[in-house]
C-alpha cells in the first residue's frame, strides 16, 4: 500500500452501495511490467476472470491501455469487453463497434521515431495510433529519448505520453481521461460510479476523470499520485481486490 493513501473499500461494499464501473489499466496493473512490451507473462486465467468480473458488473468493465487494441487482443484473445487502446485513441465495444478511432501518426513521424531508435539501440514500438520509444534496456538515454520525442511532437502538432521507461507520441486528445468520459456516457457505464485502477503517469488522466464524475482512482505501486484517492501495493493486490 502506498504511504498516505488508504486501501480502497472492498468491491463487494462498492457494489452494495450502487452500480460501479471499473476502468482497468493493463501493464503494471493486471500484468507485471516486463523488459519489453512482448515479454509480459499473463497470470493464469486472467481472461476468464475478467469475463466473470464484467458479468458481475453488468458489463461496466473496460480495459484502458496504452497498448493497441490489436495487441491487447493478441495476448488476451477475443474477450467480450469494452477496450480503449492507444491511451484512449481507439475505443471498441464488446461487439467490436468503434466508438472512437484516432488517425495514425504521419508517416514522417513514424519514420523519424524508427530511425532514432535504430541509431541509439532503443526499442521502437509501432502502433496503429501512435509510436513509442522504450529505453528500459538503456535508462541512461532517457533524456535523449524525451528531447527527441518532445521536439518531434512540437514540430508535427502531436503530444507525448510518458510512462515507465517509455515515451510515446499520439494525436492530441488521445488520453485515458477522454476514454473514461466517452464510455461513461454509454450503457452500461452511464449512471455508475466510475473507478479507475492504474500504476503509471498516463493513468492520472483516468483518475481525474473519475473524480469529476463522482468516482475515484486507485493507484498501484510506489509512484506518487496526484489524483488517486486509494492505493494497492502490487499487481497481486489488484487481482485480490478484483476477486479474479
């Protein structure tokens, strides 16, 4: 548990108090952070557990991740869940209907990111609606990666999203708070208390959106949070709280 923030009420108590909608980050929240985006290990039964949880919530469950929708589906399979990928730039219903889809990055930006990564020995993750530079293997290049990405973003009217050993370029307006706002207007989320669980800087937008809508955020791990009301110490504790 993070010092200064108490543990959240139990999920059972929240549901007894009224309809509750959950918005769940993926990396660092449902799965442990790994050396690279393809190196994660899924806990046994995660997909089935999320399906059960969605039914318990009457469908008011969404994955909200910086990963693309296709990447999440590659790991989890075709789950009947709402999914907001690319930091909220691509939002789908359980039936696969598109609620929002941002444009991909301009080709020159993708090429510049890929070239920079190749020159510096960084990992470039090409996404349908963004592009990320991972420097976990070379943390000493954090400053270079951020300066390059921020300059490229300013030149092309884009924005950057910083995370744990990663910086990503996306279209303006693609953030997790926007995903919460959008989904909270849709059934079955409308009228439910929104709760966002996440571990990283990009999750702060989701926490803030839930606060505005009468809910709250739950921060995971040791990173200081400006907007979360409660905390859980680890991925294991998230699974226990969700009763997965």
